[in-house]
C-alpha cells in the first residue's frame, strides 16, 4: 500500500482547508491508499505530520492557496496545487503525486535548486496550480490580517454600543483595542506577510515598516489621509521583490553570510522601502484612497445599487475563490475609514456571502426529489454555514451541478447585496453572520434582504435542477 502525506491550507482557514482534507481522506480510502493530512487552518496546524510519517511517505501533496513551508519535504516527491483542486478531484491528485518532481533535488553543479521562492520556478508552480503568484502572495497577507480586522471591528462596535463619550469607561478601552490597536496594525501585518511570502523571512521587516509608513499620512504630506490597505499591498510586494533582488545581487564570502542576513539586508530593504513609500509612493496612493472614499460618500442611489449587485455577484461566483476574496477584501479595507458608507458595503458583502448556503439548504428542502440523500444531508449543514457567513457551504452543490446552481446563487446574492445598499444597513463587524446581528444597523431590514435573496436563489435552483434518477 502506497503512503502519502498532505497539507491543506486556505487563506481564511475556515472551510476550504477542511473540505480538502475530507476529500483527500475519502479518495484515499476508496483507492486503498494510506494517507495523513495536516490542516493549517485559522486555529493553527492540526494533525501535524511527524518526521517518521514524512520519512515513510512515497509522495507529498500540498493543496494550499497560501504559502506553506516545504523544508520538511526535501528529497520527497512534492505535488503543489490549489486547495480547490483537492476538493474537486482528490483522486486525480493522489494519482498525479506518484510522478511529482522531487523537492530540493541537487543540480549538476551541486547547488540546491529546491528553494521555495525562486521567481522562475514560482511562475511554473503558479501555472500548475491554476493560480497566479500574485494571488497567493496577497492571500498570505490577507489570511494573517483577518484576525486583526475581525476582532478590531467587533471591539469598535462594542465601544459604540456601550457609550464612547465616556472617556474613562470600558467603552473607551474597547475603542482603543479595536481602532487604536487592531485596526492600526492590520495594514502593516498585511504588508509584512505579503513580503514574507515573496522574499521569505528577510523581507518581513521591510514589509512591516513599509505598511506602517503607508498608514501614517503625515510622513508624506497627507496629514488627513493615508495610503491605507492599497499602500499596504504595494509596500508588501515592493519589500518582497526588493529582498529577492538584493539577495541575488549582493554576494559576500560565506564567513560574512551572518552579517549579510542580520545587518546588510535589513538595513537596505527597510531603508529603500521606507524612502520609496515616503518620497515616491505614499502621496499618490493616499490621493487614490481619498478619491475612493470621497466617491463612496457621494455615491448616488443608482451607484450604490450597482455596487451592491456587483459585490453580490462576486461573492457568489466562486464561493471563497479569487472573486469572492477580492469583494470581501475591498469591503474590509474600507472599514477603517469609519464611514457609514464603508459599513454598508461591509454589510452588503457579508449578507451576499450568506445567501448561497442558505439558498441551497432551502432548495434541498422544497425539492427533495432533485437531490441525493447525501445532498439533502449537506443542505442541513448548509443552514448553519450560511448563518455563520461561510459561503463555502454551497460548494458541494455547485461542484455537482455548476450550470444550474451557480447562476441561481449569483442572482440571489446580487439581490441581497443591492437591497442591503438600498436599506443602508451598516455592519462594523467584518465577519460573524448571525452572531454579530446585534451590532448591525437596521438588522431587521438586513434579515429581510438576506431572506429575499436566499428564497429567490433557492426557488430558482429548484426550478432549474432536474429530478434525481
């Protein structure tokens, strides 16, 4: 019996990670393959692979949409792919792993060629997994940023709910935690982990400093604005690729490698990144952020409806994929502005993201004859996932019947997004579903918007689907 070890990891670590794990375990069981799967989810690593298990393995499968450290697998056949690929066709991945390239293989001149962050190999790996390197680096930053955004948003909402006017109160402490600390750090953390994904640990400090400068408008002549999350993204990529370039350009004797790592590289990367952010990039990016914020503030009714429709379509199109993440990240990035418009956009994104699982749960209930017993059971679980704003709960249905399910949930999610904008619902919390409804402005209208979208999508899916043979 062949032995395989695997790691699954997605940017948020909430649903895709564990769905991929389950798919690999099920496929391996059917194929008679011995497999152990380590998950790197939001709560950290679980079922961590041991050295003995890795040593005994015939191949390694890395199904991840963020950076995974591969040092443990030098000398092993390593197949790198996306987490979605594992969910869709785990059997094919297990078969393909037998012919995967050996990681860290030594070249003819004796130099190690298995370094994870090699720009040329990176592009090959990106094409192989179906996801561009840009997306993987960005998602590595987003996944590490999310805990700050979610906790910060909830603490800000708590401070407002209590009484922010009492400066010495618990309310003020909550505001200091949320706005003064968590939200103040999320852009630097975003930039730092984007940089680390590109240039490994030497790039972390430069990304962190570049991201922090991006939030300090006064440093580059914008006391009333900042480069925000767009500045953080640019600073992260700048620091990462700058580190890669300098590491290749600067050659020192082996005896001075320690000096290069500890002194030369940090000083150069932090200094160059910081100077570019202050003198070149900060001002124009801050002007762009100001224009976006100003445009949202003065957006008319038709514009807000159109934006709600677009965000809803994106949230439902790939359910946790790139389009979904872009829409969510757009909303999250605007939250620190503190404007009602930004909170309405956040509410529209969260509401639209709740619709797909709720819609499919409804469809399995009203059209039982069109679903298999397994799908009907999945429909029950989808209720909970949808209520918690885990859009991925609809993936099993979309995978089996994409041409009927995906258009249905896109229509429902778009309607919910538009209605949320029309109703001017506000959400200071970026995640949580029904568990943060008590923080929602006009929550009763929010419930109506979500139910309308879910009902329309559920009925549409039921009408389009065919009876199970």
